[in-house]
C-alpha cells in the first residue's frame, strides 16, 4: 500500500487526518444546501423517539451500513445522517479519483464512522479498500456501481448471505446487479434507487448535465461555445450533457444505438450519426453510454488534433485507453491537473480528461448539492425501507423503489422551496374516476 494513515482512534485507512479542517468546511457548506435529507433525518428521529413511539430509539441502531460511494462532501452528509439515525457506518470509495482526502479526514473524526479510501488509489488499493468495507459484515449496503456487492459475493459469500438488502445508486450498478440476479447469483434484494424518477431525472439528467461541464471547464479552462460536442449515449445522462452543451453555445452530435433515443435526440435539435462519422467532426467527446469502447481505435485514428476526450459514465472503459496508448509514441504528458496529452505517431494531440474516469468527480466536486440532496434523501429512505424489513424474504432480486418514497422526496423538495402544488377538487377526482360514456 502507498502512503496513508490510520484514522484517529479508529481502524480507518485514509491519507492524512490532518486535512480534516478543510473537509469540515466543505461538509458544513453542503449541509446547509441539503434540506430534504435533513428533513427526512429529523422526521425519522422524531418518529422513533417521539411520544407514543414503541421503540424510542434510533431507527438504524444496531445495524451496520457499508457504503461504497463517491466520498465527497455531499456523501459525507449522507453518512453522517445515517450515523445520526443510529447506524454503524463503514465507507469506501467507488472510484479511485472521486475520494476527497480532506472530506474523509473530517469523517473519521466522527464517532460511528470508519473509512477506507484515499484519492488516487491504485487498482490494488481500491479493491483492497472495498474488500475491507465488505469484511466488516454489513447488514445493509449502499453501492454506486456494484463493486461492494460483487466483492461481497466473490470474496465474502458467508457475509453476503447475511446482508438484509442493498441500495444501488447508478445505472451501471443496476445493470450489473440485474445481470447477477438473472444468473441466480445475487444473494439479497437490492433497491434500484437509480431507476426512480426523482433520481433519474434530477441526478442523471440535470446533475450530470451541470457537473460534467463543470469538470471539463475547470480542468481545461477552455470555451465550450463555438465547439462541436459529440455525446455518446442519449440516456438521461447524455440528454443532460447535450442540453447543457447547447446552453453553453456548442453544436451537439449524438451517437446512439437505440432508435427511440436517436429520434428523441433529433427532435431535441441535435445531429445524430455513428461515431465513425462524428469522430471527424468533434472538438469535445463526452461518453455517457455505460458500455465499453464507445470511442475506440478506429475512431481515435480520425479525431482531430487538439480534441478533448471526457467520460461521464461510471467506469473508465468508455474511451478505450489501451487503443489510445497504442496510437502514441510515448507515455502521455500531464499538461494540467486532470489533463493528459496523448501525442499520436502522426503528430496529433488528443487530451484525455480525468484519466478517462468520471470527469465530473475526477475534475470537479460531482453533481450540484441540491441534486445530491434528492438522491441521498432517496438513499436514506431506501436504507430505512430495508431496515424496517420491507425487503425481507424477497431473495436475490433487483427491486423497484416504492413510488411513495419518490413522492415523499418530491414533496419535501417543493416544501423546502416554498412551492405549493395545485390540488384536485372533489369534482375533478370524480371526473378522473369516471369511465362511463
Ligand atoms: N456525488 C456523490 N455521489 C455522486 C454521484 N454518483 N454522481 C455525481 N456526484 C456525486
């Protein structure tokens, strides 16, 4: 293992506990912009300890929650809320570049929280940290990409067998877990938090739409206006990335394999073509496919000198990095933080951002705080749902989030903004129930 430090008074493994003051300030900032998570935490604590409560205790008391998440300040706020709700919290990173060392330093100063993570972990370190979180024997897991759940199954099958349930944060994780369930390999039920509207619409579309450009602009200090942006994949993330690119003054080309999504891209005003054609036209490439090889050798061979290559999908497989390296004479040159210059044998320069990892978390702070407030409010409700036995007996399945939980988060968000809903009158309710001619 490379440099690092044991956490203060815990068995945490982080880089430098001395960074805690900076991390505490970051957490303080996001906490004041995450009212929905705060309202849910307060309600759950009030419910359990309030008058007439049978238990009078924290709803997660006695439960260990292990989380494999992007360890930045908003995530820290979720982990603190789970701890306040009584959980024993263990966390590891879900991407080697998204862990913020000052944030995890602040976290391990808190009772009831252990962390195994540091920024820039090597692949071995990353997997070792995920394994350390798995080895603690969680009752409930929260995953972002399914690395913790797959590690539990592969390396700690006895511990996997005693997990009550999980909650998955991202599309890639849901796809992996659905494949696991299809193969009969999943040992416990997992809530697909990703798939619920209050997550997908706001986090995937508006969250990625803003944070991806935040990352690209921060690390390059270049203009988006006037450029041709190629967006690979027109799911919720791709739609957000394309929409914000237009807002920043770019022309957008969408590359898509699904005919319905391709039609939507056309109707949204974007050009649609295969990557083989888009490769020659683009100045900036952003991958959001959730699949490998969206940009591969045959495309890299055509991309123009000076182009930027960024990935906004969960894993660093969307731009084929082996193909990129094979085009070049020598190793890449780091020309700015999070910008690596690859010089091809033909003399073209291609700039890979954030090492091809999630650019919004490698080169910026992830999604806007208000957006993660919604996602993490859903995660807190998902954990409560599991803790109160709602998934018990379901076995190894990927389970939809109950619509009532989605609606609760939507209502709390509106309440936090002071926005009121229109209400149906009794006559309108009758009208909607009537079917007779
Ligand atoms: N911050 C914490 N988790 C995140 C995620 N999955 N995407 C973007 N920003 C985040």
